[in-house]
C-alpha cells in the first residue's frame, strides 16, 4: 500500500473529525493473548487430526506463540491450560517465555477430562469429587503465582442432560462454595474470570449458562471476580455487544475469548463468519473508554483480549496469525467511528443517520492505516507473508507427528 493511499485515508478521516495520529497510537496499545492449546493437535468430536510440526511440550508451544508476536507485535502473552501444560518447574517455563519476549498469561484449569467429572466437577453430587475439583482450582492459583499470571480463566462443563438428573439449586450452591474457597486464595492483584456457555456438553441445563449467572456469581464473590465473554458461547441471535455494554456499565467485564462460530461453539478463526459483530463489540468498548465515570474507564482499560480456538484443519501458526490480525482490523475500523456524529444523530432522533455514522467506519479500508502502524513499529507490512516466507514452518517439521494434543 502506497504512502498516497495513507494520505488519502488521512484526508478523508480529517474531514470527518478523526485524527489518524491518535488512532495509530491507540492501535499500538492493542494486545491479544494467544492460547497454548491453539498450537497443539486438536480435532472435532470425531477425531483428533495429527499434523507434522506441532509442539511436543509446553516449551515448544511458547516458541510457536513467540512467532505470532514476532510478526504482528500484537501477542505478547500466551495462556496455559492445566494439566495440558503441566511442567515440573513453572519458574523455568516463565523464564523460557520471557527469553522469547513473552509472558505467561491466563491460567486455565481443566475440569472436564477426568472420568470422575462425567456428572460434574465442582457441582458433582459426590463430595469427594467436588473436593478434587476445588483442589485443582487451588493448584491453578498457585501456578498463577509461580508464573506471574494475573488472571485465572474459569470454564465449567458442568450441567445435566435430563430433567431430574441433578438438583439444580444444590449444584448452584456447590459452585459458589468451591469458587469462594478459590477466591480466598487469590493474591490482591489476581482476578477470576468466570466464563459461561449456553449449552454443550450438557444439553438439558448448564450450571453457568449465560452472562447473568456468571455476573451474579462474580458479584457474590467480590471485586476480583469478573465475567469472561466467549464470543462462541451464546444462543443464535444473541446480541453480544449489548451484553458487553451492560457488563461494562456494571464494571464487571473481565475479558474475552475471541473465536467465531456458525451454529454453536465451532472455535473457528475469529472474524471469519461475522466480522461486523466483532467491530460492534469494539464500538461499545471504545465508546465506554470516553465515559465520564472513571470506574467504567478503568474497567475498559483492564479488559483481557484472548483468543480461544482449537484449529483442527488449519496450520496452527498461520491460523493464529489470521486470528489476531482479524481482531486488529476490526479494532482499527472501530477507532474510525466519529462518536460525536453518532450522538448528534441520536439527539435528533435520526435513526438512519446514527446507523450510518457507525456502519461507514466499518466499510473503510484500513489497510494503509495498519501498514503505517506496522512500519512505525518496525514490523513487516504483511505479517502472514513474512512468516510464510521464513524457514520456521519448515524447520519445525522435524518435530514429526504426535505432538502434545489437548
């Protein structure tokens, strides 16, 4: 993209009251955490597809994650999943990440792959199984302390398949009891991010089925508990940007697990099926960042942006590159919304004028803007092409097949 293309965009945005220099500075602040499990073998409910070159250890997962950050400048941290990423020395894992310019991000407990958890983990009717699950949560708190992690992301597969299978209110109480014990173990700077999912793998009821249940639980636990929004965990037609705005207004939006879906939790590359939804989510966040309420601005500034995808047919590192670049593109578009123009139309009850003020920002080609930012940061203008032209993808084929699967 030529300098002239950027100049034309700059002139166009200046006429609309948008300062591209300020937009570029905001773009440089965007940080997106990638998941260790997104680099390993994964699959559908029918088969795990093994690919050559996938990581064999948590250390190799971090090395692959470093490639994404190297070419995009967007992904300085990597989330880990326990026990998938269990090691003997977490200080060593942390040092390895730091040597590659990364840090260990959110710690994700695993409470859905043990045989004992078939009928629930922290909501299991068996007290011994609930104790085992709670002890694992406490183990993850300790791991977070050793890795210097701030956030612990919590997703529970707990639920039932049939009416009468479990006592819903007792399960609710057991969930709160377990998480209360975990909450008390947190250091003052740490956070619990409570995720939800409308269904699956439980099909009659899920113990944390929507944002309201997670929000209610977070409020009962205390200020270090917030809600995590996974963009693939909602019923069809859910207005996710509405949920985002509501949680921001309550100062309880902790973070995102970005992915994309067509029907259910498909874990597809974010922004591939409904990029406008992602753009509108950022619209609500950026609007709140200008709020007069300092507590709302603080909430927005602490949102954790994380990818949660398990690429099964794609090559792992290119898929993750595409994920973070798609997020960056929609964030850039949202930065071009003229909020004064929107407000003016709202105040005049100009329905189509307000909608147009939002939509036209989505329709701008932000390629010259992204190129300008990358050039200023010393990054390749086309991160995907730069990675594919490097030897890294070929070099890791020596790992063979049979890497660490999730």
